[in-house]
């Protein structure tokens, strides 16, 4: 059997990759990078780097960063809530997760964006749990009915109760890491167990240009020590917070991420770290950050290729849209992003469900996007030979009356070779009319309701749940919050 | 050079975003002992107004807009000390204190708003990002500002906008400053809910709103 090739997208030549990396190292050394975190500065100092304590500027030497790269694992394993199912993050494996931290949800009934509440968060987690092509869950919505100081922890709490999938999350405040880790450890039954089988990824963004804030640096250090993977989310905005050229933005992206890798490895040698990002082509007309721009996706595919060259797992914010509703633009931008991301072999792709520049989640879009992700998976599975011979034996005794539909060959392969969407419209015109000329968002909404109705919640075991609630309530109390919304 | 010619050249320098020329022309005007308020009103202001028009028509994008705004700032930095020396009161269109609220480091949008306001002749005191709420009020009192502008990009920190207004109420300073809010999670509804005087979704609309509130 001839080996199936995995189709691949590569935008950079090896020479350009090396040039971008060289320039990133030169900037880290000569200009340095700002790290506004005492502990990290101390780590750099101890490693022999020149540190200006007043300005928080660190001059990073290439040999230190290369040493750190050598100890960062190329492949990470993530485990679901049960600890039984594992996911490989590395190589050309692709895992989609819903875009995270949306400020609003698109209310299907009114067509308006509104503030999400606990019930939305629960529906979102339950839905994510049921979508086959979305491998990870994310702490995707900010509940407006819980007080802000616990908003980041609360999302994780709900996610852990209602879904088994590994979680992509992040902190909004330095103090939040501890209780979030405690929730994760409670599921696993201990800190050691959690480090052995990581259940979550923590996103941490440098502040472009060339700065790591106290909050996100602390998150890197804390996650490294807890054995949890960090995702480095560098996000230059072309011409606004990074150079306007794509290659120039890539240089800055690589410099910021390399500093992140160094922080993680100095905090704990061998700790898992993912080379990610959420850069964007900055719209010079509107001052917005379009995630659906083709140039945004080019930056993503570019740095992902560099991440692979550096032998690190990769991540990107792709498969999302700037549209405000589930229209043609939403499908177009999401489809492009999901397909290009999968072809680029990005290991963690965050985006499905998202609209309006990373700010609005839509349950309807999430189920549409699940189907899009399915198509992307099919594409990268490639064209396989399947049988030997491929066809000649099937044509033996061929006549014009030969029936393909009833051939055993057809029955054997049709489900593997092809996919059958539930939401995309493949009806004939008459059937489409007879079904009420429903636009895709309408069909998606029915699908959402059907999934939520027919799948009982994948609830965590009772005693674990009690422990999660205890941790959350204790933390809420410390923050002066007496009561929390009742869960459905 | 005739006065009119100088004004025309100033206007053009602003429109085309040539900073050193905008500064040089300001120096020339000082040397020629021209009426500097007239220089501003007839040279610089029409320039930045045309820039605004070009933006609205869709000819100009942010890089042109911000470059011109920076030219204005540079020229004003030449003229202001001279005006102060001569104790000439320019017709200030209004004074604003602006910043991103505490806990929040998103400052790109705030910077755009500050640049555009200052280019349009408003006195802008930019406090930066992650600014303590008390600091806004202190600065506003100290500089006798007309507006306090609060930017917030996080759902957690937008609460700071509400708290700032409550703080003003506590200090009985409510009517004294108009409070404007903005940033991605904010909207008109939020502004109404917390009793802010205004909200704008982008920098150009922010300029329009401030002009309206100043009755200009
Ligand atoms: C760039 C960015 C960053 C950069 C900021 C760099 C900088 N120097 O500003 C960095 C990487 C540092 C960053 C960090 C974080 N970010 Co951020 N970030 C963004 C992003 C992608 C774009 C914001 C932006 O600059 N837009 C472009 C500017 C021009 O637009 P603007 O700010 O809205 O401003 C315009 C208007 O709003 C208005 N305006 C603004 N201010 C004012 C004020 C007044 C008075 C008026 C009238 C008008 C006005 O005019 C402006 C010009 O037109 C947004 C997503 C988004 N699309 O909003 C997320 C986003 C805001 N970030 C988010 C998060 C979660 C974070 C982090 C917590 C992530 C982390 N765990 O590390 C940290 C927070 C750090 C902190 N404590 O503040 C979330 C917020 C979610 C939430 N529910 O609150 C968002 C929505 C993304 C997401 N969905 O996850 N971020």
C-alpha cells in the first residue's frame, strides 16, 4: 500500500525561517525585553542574563534560550476529566477548541449580542461535550451573574462539572491561578496526579511590543511548577503594536514567545509549553483586529511553521469570524481558518463558535463550526489508496449495468471516504422549500436544542463536585461574595 | 512670506503629515511675531479639520490620521510656551483627563482616542494605563478638567468605570466633571446604567461627542 500523504501548508522557506529567528534573537539580546515580574527577573539574573531591575529590561542571550528550547518537550499529553482518554499535542495532530473568554453571547431568539449568564455557560459546556470535532473545551464565556472577581474561576468550575474534555483556560488576575489549579487537582485527586495527567492548558499573553506583564508571567511560572502546559499567546497587531509587515510581525512574535519559553523552562526545567498566538492584521480604517483576515491567518500559519521548526507544540486562534451574525462571512472566515490551520498542522486551534473579533460566542455557530472542523479533519486525512489494486478488480466483468450503489466495496468504504453533514444544506431545491427555506442559523439552532435535549449532562461524580463547590465557595467568601447562582 | 501663504503651508503640512515642517512653520510664525492664536485658528485647525474630513470620506486611514495628529502636537509644543509667555489664553475647547482604569493594561484604543482629541484642540492629560480611580479624580481637580475619560477592555475592569462615578458622587463632585466611558465591553446601555455622560464606540465618534457636549 502506498503511504498516504498528509497535505501540508508551508508559507516560509527554511532560509526565511532562520532569518526571522536570527533577528528575534538579536532583538532579545541587543534591545532586550521587558519582564514585569520580580520572580522571573530573578530567574534571569541567576541564569547570568543582564537585568535592569529599574526598567525591568532583560537582555536575553541566544545560548540560554537555546538551552531552554532543548528542555521543552516537543509533545505534550493532555488527559480528559476521567484521566482515561489522552490527547497528543504535538507533531501534526490537530485539536479544535471553542474560542475563549467571550464577553457576549449571540442570542439566537433576538439576534442580539447580550451578556451571558450561568445558564448559557452550562449550555455551552454541555454542547461542547457533545461535539465530536471539538476535542477540548474552553472557558469560553464570562458569566455576568457572578461577581467579577471570581469570573475566571467560575468558568472553569462550570466547565469541569459539565464536560469531560480537557480545558483551555487562563487567569484574569494573579490570585486566580491557585484556586483554578485547586479545582483541577480536585478532579484528579491531588497535585501530583494533576501534573502526571494535565487536564488544562493556561493561556498567557505577552503585551506587545516585547513585554511580559506581571500577571501573565506569573501564570507561566505557576503553571510550569504545577506541571500544567502554558500556551504563549503573542499577539502583535500589524502596524499598531508590531511592525506592519507580516515578516516583521513574525520576528516580534518569535522574540516574545522565545522569552516565554525561557521563563517556563527557568521556572521548571522540562515543563510543557506551547508556541501559540493570537496576532492580527490591524484594520487601518476601523482600528479593529480582524481575526478573519487572510493576512491574520498567514501570520498564524507562519509562526506555527516556525514553532514546528523549533520543535515545540503549536497553537493559533483560527476558525473564527468577525461577522456579527451567522451569515456567509461567518462561514467563509471560519472555514478558511479551520482549513488553513489544519493544513498548517497547528496542534491546538482555538476559535470555533466565535464572532465579532474574539468577543461573542454563538452556540449555533459552534455546531456549524463543528461540521467545518470535521471537513478540515477529513481534508488532512488525505487521499488514501485504500485497496490493492485500487480499482481494476472492481471492474472485472464490467458492463453498462454494473451497480456501484450495491457493491460491497461501496458499503465497505462510503462512510470512511465521505462525510454527511447534519447542518449544511444538501437538499434539492424543492426539498429545501418544503422544509421551510430555513437559513443555516435556524437549522443550527434546532440542532443545538436537539443535542441539549437528548444528551444528559456528563456530570462529574458527586463527591468531586462537592469538593469543587467547596473550593469555589471558599474562594468566593475570601472575596466577600456570599452566594452564587444555583446550577440547573 | 505673506501671512496667508504661511497659513496655507501650515494647513498643507498638517494634512500631509510632515512633522518637521509643521514645527518649522510654527517657529517661523513666532519669529515673525504673528498673532499666534490666528496662526492656530487659520493654519493648524483647518488642517486637522481637513484631515478629519478626509478620514470621513474614507481617503485617510489611521496611519495618516495619527501622523497628522502627531504633527499638531509637535507644532503646539512649539507654540504653547510662547502663548504662555505672552499670557495669551487660547480658546481651549475643553480639558480632558483620560486613562485606562486600574487592573487593565489595554491602551491602544485609549491612545487613539487621546491622540484624536488632542489633535482636535482639546487639552488632553493622558494618565496612561492601569490607573487608580482616585488618580483620575485627583488629576481632574488639579487640572480643572471638564471631562474624565475612562477606558476599559475587560469585563472585570469595566466595573471601575462604575466605581469612579460612585466615587465622584461620594465626593460630591458629580456635576463638576463630565464622565465619558469607552472600550470594547462598554456600550450606550452600560453608560446609561452607570450614569456616565457619554459613550463612544471609536475615536472619531469620541471627538464628535466631546464637541457636542462642549456645545462647540
Ligand atoms: C490587543 C489585546 C490585548 C493586548 C493589549 C495591548 C495594549 N497595549 O493595549 C494584550 C496582549 C496585552 C492583552 C492582554 C490581555 N487581554 Co486582551 N485583548 C486585546 C484585543 C485582541 C484587542 C484590543 C484592542 O486594542 N483593540 C483595538 C482598539 C483600537 O480598539 P478598542 O480598544 O476597543 O478602542 C476603541 C473603542 O473601544 C473606543 N474607546 C476605547 N477606550 C475609550 C475610552 C473612551 C472614553 C471612549 C469615548 C472611547 C474609547 O475607541 C477606540 C478607538 O476606536 C481584545 C479583543 C478585542 N477585539 O477587543 C482582547 C481582549 C480585550 N483581551 C482579553 C483578555 C482576557 C486579556 C487578558 C486577561 C488575557 C490574559 N489572560 O493574558 C490580558 C489582560 C491583561 C490586563 N490586565 O489588562 C479579552 C477580554 C475578555 C473579557 N471578558 O474581559 C478580549 C476581549 C479577548 C478575548 N475574547 O479573550 N490583550
